[in-house]
C-alpha cells in the first residue's frame, strides 16, 4: 500500500510539473505576442513612411510563429525529461539528423532569411516592375522563400529569394520619357522647337500621368544628314512608354502640317562601297 501511495504521489507530482510547464509556456507565448504587437504597432516611427500597416502585420505574424515554434519545442523537451526520457540521446539523434538535413537545406534557409529582409526593407511590392536575378517583370507575389514575376510576354518567373543579390525597382520613383526628333539641316531649328513645344503643352493638359514637362531640350545630336531635337518629360512610374509613343505621333503630325522636313537618308545599293 505504501509503495502504491508513493507511486501515486510521484505521478501526481509529475503531472503537476507538466501542467506547470504547459501553463508557463502559454503565458510566455502570450507575453511574447503582446511585445511583438507593441513593437510593430510603432511601425511608422521605427521604419519611416515606407513601413505600412500591412507590412507590420506580415512581419509580426512571422515573428509570433517563430516564437511559438521555439516555445513549443522547449516545452516538449522539458515534458519528456519529466517523464523520465533521456533527452540527451534524443537530442544527439536529432542533431545528427538536423545536421544532415541542414546541409541539404542551406539554400532554403538562405531563401527565407533573404525573403524576410526583402519584406522588412520593402525593396519592392506587388505590382512593381523590377529587375532581379537577371529577370524583369511585374511582381505578382512576394513570399519568404520566392518572388514571382510576370514579364511583358506573360511568362511567370519564380525566383528563389536567395538568388536575389541586387534589385532594380523601376516603380519606386518617377520615370523618364525621352524622345529624339530628327530634322533636316536646312530647317529652322528654333521654329521646329516652337512647334514641338506647342504639342508638348497640349499633351501636358490632356495627360494626368505627366509629372514634369514634356519640353524640348535642344539639339541632342548632329550628323551628316541632320540634327536631332531631344524631348524630355517625367511621368508616373511605368507611364513613360505610352507618353513616348504619343509624343512621337503628335509631333510627327504637327511637323508634317508645318512642312518641316526630316533628314534625307540615301539608300545604299549593294555595289556601293
């Protein structure tokens, strides 16, 4: 009877300790979650204007998940030790397996770490046009392990974040539009620039995507056949291509109406030296 009572007391004490471990783990996880929420609630002050609420929620979720994994692992090992299981042998086997897996998962770890800093530093967002790892396209998805791009042909590229060592974001700031208009040597350059300026003023009134300009800068080049007038403008991100096409069309129509000639490029025959 005395032996049974001692065994019962031992098991009761073990159960109480296990319950205490679970309780303390839950409290620590709640405290950690609260601290993470408080830190990322101050996002605009700690990260500047580019650290928005959605980005703070993403990073807070990642950190809280990591906290739960660590706390659960420590609690599970403590419970096993309380149950009389030798965790040293268990940890030794886990370490060997973890080492083997670690060698094979180095690239995965690198992808996740790089992805975390891409999200934290806001190097690019969904919808931005970027160049990364030798590929260019619009960002469809930014994850911890991969970034997905869609190029102009519609192909979707999935890039492991670990391969992204340099990024060019074409959507982070205003874009430049640059158009070169060639005219003949015997034309009045100042008159041609005045015509081009009139067209630029009309387009500026009609196009809400223009930030600055457009305006002719003057003669940008001069060769045997004629001179080239450069037209410059600054637009909202990725709107420069449409503006360049519109400028070329409208300027050509205006120059044709005013009789301004373009350079004459002679056709070379096959037998010409």
